C-alpha cells in the first residue's frame, strides 16, 4: 500500500500542470488498483486533447494526423460518410464529395483532437472529435452539410446533437439528402 501512495505522490509532482492553459488540457480519472480490486482515491492526470497537423485525408470520416512526431490514423467520432476506399466495395453515392469536403477543410492544417470514453477502435485508429484552428467542429460540420450521417451504433458525447444536425440536413435536402442526379 505504501508503494501505491508513493507512486501517486510522485505522479502528482511530475504530472502537475505548470500553467492554467496546461491545466485546462487535463482531466482527472481514478486509477484502478488491481491488487486491491478497487478504485483508488488518488487522481491521475491524462490529456484531454492533442494538437497535430492533418497530413492526409483517407476518406470523408478518416484522416491521417502527425501527432507527436508519429502518423496516426484518426476516425471521426459520431459521423459516417459514404465509402470511397473500402476494398471490394464500389464507391458509394456522395462518397467522393464527402472526401473532397474533408480534404478542403483539414488537409495540411493544424487540428485539435478531443477524445471521448474510448481512445481507439478495433482497427487501432484514434477515435476523436476534430476541431480546426478557427473552432470549426469538423465532425458536426460533415453532418450539418449533408456529407454524412450521425453514426449512432456506439454512445458518444454529442449523439443527440448529431441526430438533430442530420434531421435538419435531411429536411433541407443538403448534400446526400438532396435529389440524386
């Protein structure tokens, strides 16, 4: 038990935020002590978001971001756009337009990645909400403009809001909800 208390004290010293800005980037979670089979009361800090640069757009809902010197494949949380690169699958209606929109919005631009309850999916992609320098929320913008729909298979922070954006896009015939040519 003393070893856990010592480790927690060291973590507080070496991971304590050094400025108000850095403090706002952190959130606190309670670590699980597997030996005691319970959560401890000592908080551990974890980053709430990361800053990077989008170096490539894979398709409408997946991008490659340079993050801490590494390339990371990032899947946008809560949005699903038509497929353009899935093997053995034809390009879906409005897929090229969705990819082009995402490319125009983020490629070669700085981004802020925010995370939800799950950090990675089964394909080891980072799951994130993507924000541009001007504050534009890319995940929401794709749905609002009709380039994709709310992906509600798994729970996420903005699920109700994204459903509303999709409903509005459908009602106004935006993007893939417009008349097929």
